[in-house]
C-alpha cells in the first residue's frame, strides 16, 4: 500500500511540474508581422499597408496562464492555456486559438490569418 501511495505521489508531483512548465514556448511578447486575406499575404515590410500591420496587435504571454493583449491603443487582460503547439487565448470570455508554426504564432479569424513573431 505504501508503495502504491509513493507511486501516486511521485506521479502527481511530476504532472504538477510538467503543467507549470507547459507552454513555455509561448511565454514572451508577440507582435504582428503579417496578415493573409483571400490568399494574399501582406507583411510589415509592405510599402502600403506595412505600417498598419506592424504594431497592429501585441500579445504579452506571461507564465502562469495570464497576460495582456494590445491593439489600437487599448490593452486588455487575457488568460491562456496550451495544448502542444496550440494556445487558447481568452479575452473578455471569448476564446481565440493560435498555432505555433515555424516560430510564428498564427491566428485564424474566419479565414483571414494574422501572423505574430516573438519579440527578442
């Protein structure tokens, strides 16, 4: 019986350690660098719309499942959780998923994509 309890305790501690470290690839500040609509991708370096994309959205993902999202001069608190390469960000009770693809965070808004890169 003591052996079973020891195994359960060790498993619980290990799971707790893994959960608290989970999502570390997402922790940091992410800034918009590109948008894709109707198959056309526009980057922050584009001469006409680049300045709109650069700084359009910033997401600060902090350890512990919290953070902030900023757009158009407005900042809101967020909560987040991850499942592998996918993160779910909750703002004002609304969930938005983003996927980590080639070191970019990709958010899909009804077929239009927003690409964010981690600020170094």
